[in-house]
């Protein structure tokens, strides 16, 4: 059994489940041991080390409610900062001893990333939600082209370690972009993997290196990648990078999967001005900008809707739009159907709205 898990036998837990709510149980149990909960996966920070100029690797040991994850998946991690609980997605590398290595790049002005990178102390406990995501590799027959920019390297690193453990059964080319050399993560590890596995090739591209600025994904040459048309592409990074990769490759390769770590800017006619958003349950009416997601707009007004990935993947923020029109930030699609579920994190308001919140 995990040394940090609650040592109690099963029947008191069953009794506890019937007698009290998980929240009440957790409230009291975590006062005895910060990792004791009825159901909620929690993890304790056990080590931290610098990974690059602005990224830190944090190693967490989860409690016994953590169900594990497949390489390439991500998890919603919750921290409390200044009394406020904030949740963001991270792509851990599962380590052999059951811990999780999470590499966090500090984003200027970013609440959670700067806290984790600069302040989170050894012993601090964070919440984890169930892992999810389709950036996984189960087939041993699809040759891969991995594209990563910035912190988009994290799921790729997990995938490459997993593939290496399986003997690198497919051809893999990793293209990894950063602005400058000292922003690259895992350089020695990636080079060592490539040296040990001839089927893996790693290509670094530095876009702001004064001596020889690298070429971005929209113009880079893929001539070195054999049989490009038969490859499965996995792309990960900021929204603009993923979109450029999609435009460049989606129609020319066997399969294109991508995960954006940030939303693209909301552009076009729809983004100017403000609308009135009525929250049916609380009875509040707020004025929100059309240039932000509903989630960001509501948070800026002090409303804290449930949410997870903030990228339209996990559905935790889905809520009924009773009337009005919204725009899907990733696809640009407009939707006005009444009584429809919308994901607050990837929907921007177009007209006045009524939400079931
Ligand atoms: C599926 C998934 C997996 C992720 N895995 C990782 C990971 O392993 N490591 C990691 O460091 N990050 C990862 N992220 C990004 C992470 O969830 C946060 O978005 C990031 O840490 C910034 O959070 P914040 O609270 O500091 O910024 P916020 O306070 O939420 O935002 C501050 C500003 O930064 C912008 N921003 C947010 N994220 C990024 C970004 N990645 N690049 C550029 N600008 C950004 C926002 O648009 C906003 O303007 C992942 C995101 C997703 C959706």
C-alpha cells in the first residue's frame, strides 16, 4: 500500500460514505493527514528542480485514489492561491516509482504557472482529477511525427519515454520549437534517447536565436521525415502554433491529432463591445466583453463556475445556454439554438445571454 495513503480498512470507509458527504469527510480527515480523503485524488509535492530558464519540474506523490494515466494524457491540477482555488491542466510523465513529474513553464502574468514554478513548497498538497486526453500512442504500427512548441514538449516527453520502454517500435521524428536555447527542456534526455534508439530523430528549432533564427512550423522543411504522408502527427503547444501546424499538415498526413495549451485570440467582427449575461440561478446580470471566453469574463466578475482544462476538452464547465448566441472560439462556429449546452471556456458571447448558472 502507498505509504502516504489512509491506512484505514475498507468497512469504516463504506460507513463514512453513507454517513457523511465526501466534502465533510475530507474537511476533517485532511486535518489529520493532508492526503486522507474519501475519494478525491490528491498529491504531495516531493521534489522540484529547474528544467530550463523558465520551467521547473515538480514531482508529486499521489494518494491512493489516483487511478493513473497513460503517457500523453493530462490532468486537471488544483491549487489554492490566496484563498482562491484555481485549476489548470498539466501533462505529467509517470515515473517508475509511482510519482508524477510535471514540468511547468512560468507564463508571464500567469497565476498558477508562476505560483507552481516559483512558490510551491515541498510538502504542498494539490488536487488531481481523472486523467484524460487522446494524445496517446497504443498502436505499434503508425510512424509518428511529433510537433511541440514551448511547454507542448511535456506530453511528447512522456510519449517518448513510454515508446523507449517499448523498444521504440515505430519511426518517430520530434520537431521541438523554443524561442532560445535556454528555454529548451529535456535536451540531454532527448539526445540520449535518440542516440539509444536509431528510429527516433530529434530536431530542435530556435526561433529567436540571433545567430541563426529557426523556421516556424508553417515554413519548416519536413524533407528529412520519411514517408510523411503515412505519418500520424501529434502537435502540442500554444493555440497559434497548433493552428499553423494543422493548416500546414492536416490534409497531407495519415492522421492529425493536436492539443492546444492556450486559446487563439478572438478576432473578427464578433469580438468588439459588451453584452448582458443573465445568470438564471443566482439572478445576477453581468456585463461581459465579447472578446473573452464566457469563463474568463465570468471569473473577471468574481463568478467561479466549475471548470477543468479551460480548452474545451474535459466538459467540466458545460452549462445550459437558455437563450442568446455564442461563438465557438476554436472553430468560429456560431450557435443560437435555445436550451443548448455550451462549454464556457471555449464559448464567447455574441449577443445578450441567459445561462443556467
Ligand atoms: C491539455 C493541456 C495540457 C497542458 N500541459 C501543460 C504542461 O504540462 N506544462 C505547462 O507548463 N503548461 C501546460 N498547460 C498549460 C497550463 O494549463 C496553463 O494554461 C499554464 O500553466 C498557464 O496557466 P496560468 O494560470 O499561469 O495562466 P493564466 O493566469 O490562466 O493565463 C495568463 C495568460 O497566459 C496565457 N496563457 C496561458 N497558457 C499559456 C501557454 N501555455 N502559452 C502561452 N500563453 C498562455 C493566457 O491566454 C493568459 O493571457 C496545458 C494546457 C492544456 C490545455
